[in-house]
C-alpha cells in the first residue's frame, strides 16, 4: 500500500467515525424539546456542510496522482481540523 493510500484510508475511517457522531447528535436532537432541538439541528446542518467539504477534499486526494497528493495534504488537514473542532464543540455543547 502506498503512502497516499494509507493516508486516504486513515482519513476515510475518521470521516466515517465523525459521520456516525453526527448521526448520534441527530438522534439526540429528536429526543429534545423543540427549542433545544432547533439549536442542535442548526449545528448539525453546519457539521454536514463541513463534512461535505472534507469529503470533497478526500475525493481530490483519491483522484490525485502519487506525486501530487502531498500538495493536497495541507488543505485536507485544514478541513479535518475544522470539522474535528466543530464536532468537539457540538458534542460538548449538547451533552
């Protein structure tokens, strides 16, 4: 397995994990009162948008050549940090 493939697999696994966490937040929102649910659902929409951005970056990585993938690494890591921080914030805020 190449370095690019290993990096892709690592990020894909993390994105899948975060998707499950967002799904868990959605399930939690369904159990909240209306006011709290609205706040959490707005947060979930923001998380899904960031998740979509991260997925697009991951798709770019998958389609890149062996030599070019490292150029994409900085953008990927920025998208990952943004999504990770947003999920951590939502998880803490809506315990």
